[in-house]
C-alpha cells in the first residue's frame, strides 16, 4: 500500500491536504498500473508528486498565454510555492 508522506506535506492547510490527496490517488494508480510491487511506496509518491507539479506548472504557463521561452519560470514558481 502507498504510504502517506506527511514530512513533505507538513501543515494542515486545505491546499496541502488537497495536494496530499491528489498525489496519494495518483501514486496508487501508478502502483496498480505496474502490478502492485511491494516496497516502492516512496518511489510512487515522488513520481506522482512530480507529475502533478509539472501539470500545474504547464497549466499556469498556458493560462498566462504560453509565453515563449518562459516555461522553466513557471516550473520554478510551482516548486517555490510548494516549498512553503
């Protein structure tokens, strides 16, 4: 089963709780798709988190008109936001 990593998502804000739930569900789907291997919960958690954050950065980039040459800026903004 996929373990919840509260160390990464410290705090009780709705944003963090919502992020945790989305990542948990995605990690579980990835785990199921790969045959439910044992002992790899952390790997699936990090893969799911990475996928989710990349999608958020891409959506933000698109919402702001897909400015050419600035995609990395949106990735950094998402990472900076998640660090808090």
